[in-house]
C-alpha cells in the first residue's frame, strides 16, 4: 500500500429497506484498527444514536473498509454523512483476486460462484464461523422483522460480520499460498482506485435512482391483460399459427416454441444439459438471424418486466435496481430489477423531471476499445476509430450480406394514448 494510514475503520450497517426505497439504518458496528491492523476499540450505535456526522474519523489519514462498500455508503447518504476520503471495498478486492480462469478441466462442471462475504472468507480459508442462517436473518432485518431477534442479537449478528471482515482484510493484504500459485496480496492502490467507483459512485447512483413515469407504469399495470394481449399479437411470430408460443395471458411455452421452430424449418437450437431449449442471451444472439427471433426475444424480455411487475419503484417515483459493480465477466455492472434488463423499448418508462435534462449514454464497443489501447495494435485501433468495428470485421470476412432482423425501439414502445382510448 503506497499510502500509509494512521487508522483503519472496518464497518457494517444493518438496515430496513423495501423495494425501490432508500435504506433506513438500524444499527452500525465499527472496529477501529491502528496502522498495523491491531484492534483499538469498537463502536456500536443503534437507531436514534446516529449523529450528524460519522462517529469516527473519515479524513485523509483514515482508511474506511467494508464489504460491498456501496451499501454502507448508501447509509451514509441516508444519514446525511460525508463520504470517507479513502475507501477499501473488500468485495472489489475479492473480485480482483477470484475473477481468474483456472486451468481447464474437461471433466469438471463449472458452477457460477457466489460473491458473498462468506464466499470471500472461504476463498482465504476463513471457514466455520457461520453458526446461524445469516441469509434468513438479513432478509428478516431488511423487511422489518428484526424485533423477532431483539436489539442485542442484531448487534451481535452485525459485529460478527465486522469481525470476519477484519480477518478477511488481513488475508487479502497478506495473500494466501496454495493451488495454481495461490492468491497474491491484492494490489491495494488499484483497489483504492476501483473503490471510488464500486463504493462511492455506485452508492450515489443507488441513492438517486432512475426516474420513472409512474402514471404510465400504473396505467400499464391497471390494463395489464390488454397490454400483454396486444404485445403478443403484434410481436409473437407464431401468433397466427396452430401452436402459438405465447398464450394470450403472456405465458411462454418451451414445447410450443420447439414445435414452431420445427414448423419454420429450424432443426438446430442450443440446448441445456437437461435437453430443454436454451433461452439465455447467448442463445438469442447466436440464433438472431432467424426471421422473427428478435421480435420474440424483445417480447420475452419485456413481458418479464410487465407481467411480473418486476420494477420496484420507491415512494419518490424512482426505480433503484440492485447493482453489482464489476459483477459480469467483462467487468461491467450486473443488475437486477431494472429497465436495462429488458428490451430497449421498455426504457420509455424512464421520465426525467421537467426541470432536468437526462442524458442517455453508453460506451460503444468498449471492450474493443480497451483491447486496442492495451495491445497498441494499429489495425485494431484503426478499426475502432472507424466508428463501427464490428462492421469492419464483417466486411473483411465477407459477411456484410447477411440479413439481421432488428426490432426498433420506437415500434415496441408502450403507447399510453392507445391505452387511454381503449
């Protein structure tokens, strides 16, 4: 660690929170460590004891440490506290250490690994400390049922996480020898840099939320059956066939999907180990050349949001999807219960206040740009600068004559005036 700190603050909040709303802090436990990571003192605060500023130093000579630090900083924002100058997000450090491909084992089935505190501790050999069902307790606390446990038990639960976070912090800084070279000590300068985004920026994104056209959303929910029936009729390519893939209520059938594929002459489609047709994004991407598939994909993504009402909206009219920084294979945010999980046409539910300007931006071919910069490959740099690197590749491979079916965002946008007329 290039910069030396006089003290470390390892902290954890417990809080109540309902879908789409800001957290309501319940308690805080913090362990203060000296510059050698030795325990100095503990701070334990309950709701009603929070002051107008943090109960510990947050200046330039203090390092604030937390696992999934954005959740803690969301509580800072809720309490009106200033953010710490420096933050070390142990979750980000864990991702940096664990998002590495191990040697290929043909007989080994890869399972998507979880990224909880207990999983990070396990990676560093810190096992056997969970004597309670922490997931159930966390859910009960979040939903306001903490009284079933009582204040002392909730504080003990919170402090157990802090104690283990301290051990994990020491382990991440020290590294761990083992198979495939073990785990090297984390690059603390990089983790400090990354944590400015994964903790501070993400906390502010969550606190602000995504503005939603609540009247339109409510109108769609009130007329859900009519909306679903209309979308199915317009965008299910099998609607007029003897075996429509979707029912009028918006229910998808794998069996009818398979029969429809056979009817249009598609003999091959990716399958899961179970034999069921694969319907994740990779399968849709691979088979998108089939006429009608893009419409079907957009319909499936959009109905998942509408039918399940899977868009938590807070009392302030803001959607606060769960964000998981660096959570995807490419290092982007993973997110759930968001308009960005659905077809682009669903983003018409976003509505900025009249006195605000919303700017909708996305990195174009970001991975290609990063690869070009890191490799310093002149050909790749020229392709990236051309504006459409994928078209350049397709042209070089003679693939520009292929037909690709795309569903325009405008065609799929919910029309509230049609709903009102209906």
